[in-house]
C-alpha cells in the first residue's frame, strides 16, 4: 500500500506557526521594551480615528492601540494571530473585543469597519499584499505603521546585527521590505489607482518628520531624553481624497537605562532576534552580548542609552464614509 500524498503546507505556514508561538510566549514580557517603542505610533495612527468609528486593529499584540482607540470613543475590535496575545489583551481590557485571526484571511464581511489599523504588522506576514487586501476589504480607511530603515531603528538593529549569522528562523517575511515610504505606499495602494502625498514638505521636513523615500537620518532627530510620542497634532492622512496614500515619518528616541534592559527587552519583545539568541550556544550568546555592548557604545549617555526610532505611518482612505 502506498501512502496517500500529503497536502503541501500553505506558503508561509512554518513562519506563521513560528510567529504565533513566538509572540504568544512574549505576551507577558512585551511591555518592557517593545511596547514602549510601538507606542510612538499610537498618536499618529489615532489621528485617523474619530469618536463613533468602528475600528479594527490587526496584529494588535497586547491591545494598547485598541484600548487607546476605545478611549477616543471608537467601537473597537482587536485581532492577532497569536493566541497568547489575544488572551493577554482580553485579560488587560476585559470590556473590549479581541479575536484570534490571521491578517491574510480576516473573518469579517466587506466594509464591516470604518478604519482598519495595522501597527508593525506587514513585516510579520508572509504575504503582506494579501493582508493589506484584507484590511482594505473590511474597512473604508486603512492606516499602517512600519519601522523605518534599519539604521534608524537602533533598538532593533543593534541586537539584530549582533546576532547576525545565527540560525533558528524559518523563511517568511522580509523585515526591511516596507522600511521606506515608497514600497509601503505601493503596498497600501495594492495595485489600485492612487495618488500619493507626503505630509512633510519635500526637501525641508519639519521637526519629527522627513520626506519619505530618502531614508537619510536628519539633523532634527536629536534625542529628547523622554519617551513621549511626537507629532500627534500632525495633518490627518484621511483628509486626503479617496485612493490617495499619505505617508508621514515620525522620529523619536527610546531611552533604555542599561544594556541589560535592552538585552532582556529584545529577548522578551521580539521573535526573530530572540529566537537566534535562544538557539545559540552559551559561548555564541556571550559573543552576541559582547558585540551588542560594542555596537551600542555610540548611543551611551550618562543615564543609559538613547536609541533613535523612525516609524512610517501610511494611510489610504478607500472611499469617503
Ligand atoms: C511587533 S508586534 C506588534 C503588536 C502591536 N500592533 C503593537 O504595535 O505593539 C506584531 C504582532 O503581529 C502579530 N501577527 C503576526 N503575524 C500575524 C498575522 N498573519 N495575522 C495577525 N497578526 C499577526 C503578532 O502575533 C504580534 O502580536
């Protein structure tokens, strides 16, 4: 008797299982570092949310953005691939709705929501185009946040560089693919007819913003010494015409009090770099830690480390409400 042919696993399924397990395991430790950095994106994303809006947050993690949108008077739903994140969100915000779901196949009818948000989602989905198509299908307006170019997101780039060469991560998504305004805008446009505008005047970005597409560090992003998100009074992307993608660049600085905080925060707040470190031998891990110490040295101050963060916020209103 011959074995029946085994159905091929869907593309990206290993990576999704890896992500789901990795984020579930980190739901309780996410706040120590990662949530402090992703919080910089909350005010500029909320600029696209009005009281009374039906809002979906996809890849909601432990639910901070969902809770902030609810405080703004929106009717909110959060979804995440990782059961552990969904459980943590429900535990923290028992009055709000959280569901387990894959961004690439959302369990909602067309146009169920006014706004769909995806904060640091598209660099975690094997098929980001499918995920964005789903966000656009279920909501009139879609707003995404993504990390900027690696050399402008030091709290992630330094540990990642220190762990380079170590294995333990299945092929899945390219974390750098949407790190510049042009590819992120094209992703959000999703093959639809769009125009594109950038909130910052080209060639002369205002404080906390820069012209997208250039990726170059600016002189205006000097460390501020606190974690307060900037720019929540920025122009609203959804003031643009339907089908018009706007991208803005938010720059801030993450204060980390010690190398231990960075090291523990990365192990408890990322999946890919953490997996490389966890899978290493003791000797390799000690080498990674020593490399990180050297790489972080230029960012050291009297009180710890001041690590620059660049975030892109892209918005596309599909059509008027
Ligand atoms: C870097 S965390 C961002 C969490 C939160 N949005 C924030 O800004 O703090 C990425 C989140 O995306 C979730 N995720 C990854 N792949 C996903 C998918 N295919 N569908 C839904 N969520 C996904 C992860 O489980 C994780 O909670």
